[in-house]
């Protein structure tokens, strides 16, 4: 039995997310709904929140398939005290009170709610929980949800709802005034770990005395509490590269960082998710890290399309943009530890680039990948802590 997490033990680690109408203070409690998808590709929002949240204290995850497990141990082999529970009633009972937020932690390719998912979110509203929705389906445009939220006096935040077009940005060239290096974390597929690698890289660089700032490009990073970011796949394409540029410039001017890490989306080679192109054009990265899942044979949401190789993606990226791939990071899904090591060695030999798995190998290897490529950063870095 996983013990309940006492409310008194919950921290207040969060910064408010620009553009989100959060009605409660940073550190408010939340349950993440991810029925049938936790640990899967379409559960990436819940997966990300379990690993990292600057805005909400995640009390539990709802997925009856994995009920009774510790979320951190299930995902990464390291317990984190966040239980996976069977349903909303059990999650509220375990908390001992009605938490502040119910977060929709599923991220299906079509971005739409199923009838069963609607019922759970409406149940949360009826219990007095605010809703955080990262789907393409805007619940504030749904009469049933609007009526329910008014009756319960709660808010619904549609994270993917873009700003008014008058407030969006076209590419302006201001990124050329950003003097610190930008590094983009791209990949060979969607839901392959780019955001996780970007988050871990920022932390690894900070631990080495480098002032690193992350720019997010998807809804999960915004829900996690990222200070700079935009949900690119919700924008009219005309504004995508300009909005990436705007967030990079804002991060540079607001933080005076040594380096900016830009989260990738989809893959440059992907037939459906083309936001990597806007990320490359808008952020103008000096370096790229490519995330790859060696055991994944077909694209996650498009099983009729074969996965690209890491080598082909590197070639495509360097042909498309004035940049260099500086390393490869491995997603170890369906791999035993010895297979991870073999895959890392094979990629290094084939591509002549450093490779690592950020989740199973020391984070210093990830930091060194960047410091070796950018001597100006290495010059101000501290030695790794032993």
C-alpha cells in the first residue's frame, strides 16, 4: 500500500505561467487524470508532470491499469511518493480533501476528449475542482463544461488556446541579437522524450554553474510551469517561427542566461508534426541534440510509417538549418540496461557523436555533451560534484 502524501509536506516550488488564467497560488494541489495511458505515448502530459512540476503539487495519477504502483518507480525505477490510483473518488479519498485542480494528463494525437474522459472531468468540476486542459478541444467553448463550471464556481484553463492574432509575432530577426548559444532538443518522432531531456539538461547545466534557461514549445511544459514558452501546434503556421523567436528573445532579455535550451516538437522528418521546422527557423540554434528510440520501429501515432534512423535525422537537420548536431540522446523504451549501453556505443561509433541516456546514465554526460561543443560555456563551468 502506498501511503498518502500529507498536504503539509507539499512544497511551493512554482512560478506562474504567463498567459494562463490560474486562479489559485503557485503550489496548489492537483490530481492528474490519465486513464489507460500512464507511461504510454499518449500519456506524455501526465508522465511529464510526475517527473517535473514547478506549478502544481501532484498528489496522484489516475489510471486503473496501474493502480497501486508508485508513479516514479513505474516510469523510471525510482519511487517519488506519487501513487497511481484507480479513479477520482479514490484519489480524493487518499488526499483526505478535494484537491484544487484536476489536470487532463492525456494527449491523444487528435487532441479530443472521449465520452468517458468528459465524464471524469465533469465529475471533478462537480466536486469543486478547477480544470487544466491541454487538448486541442477547448472546454471553455463547450456549453456543458461552461455551465458546470459556473454552477461549481471553478475555472477551466485551456492551455492550448492561442493569444489573439493581434498579439502574436511574426519573425522579426531579433533572435540575431541574442548573443548566448541556443541548443534545440529535437528528435526522430513525437512523444519520444525531448521535453524530459531538455528539462534534465537545464538542471545538469545549472548544477555545473551554467545559467541555463528553457523555452518550451508544447502544452506540457506550460502546464509544468515553464516561464517561457508557447504551444506551437495550436498556432496558425504563419506565426510559429515568430513566436519561438519571441520566447527566445524574452528569455534572453529577462534572464541574461549563458545558454538557452529549446524544447523540440515532433520531428523534422515527421509527415504530420512539422513544428521542428519552425523551431529551427525561429530559435536559430547553434547546436542540436537528437533524441532517438532505437527499439521503436514505426512512428508512435502513425504505425504505417517507419521510424527514421538517427543518422538520417542528423543529415536532414543539418541540411535544413545552419546548425550542427552535437549529440544523441537515447530513449530506452523496451530496452534492458545492456541494450542501452550497446545502443549508445553503436550510435557513437556510427555518427562520431557523443551519446547518452539522460534517465539511466549520469547527467554529467549530458552536460559534457554541451560543454564539449561550446568551449565558452566550459570556461565558466564548475567541475561535476562527485
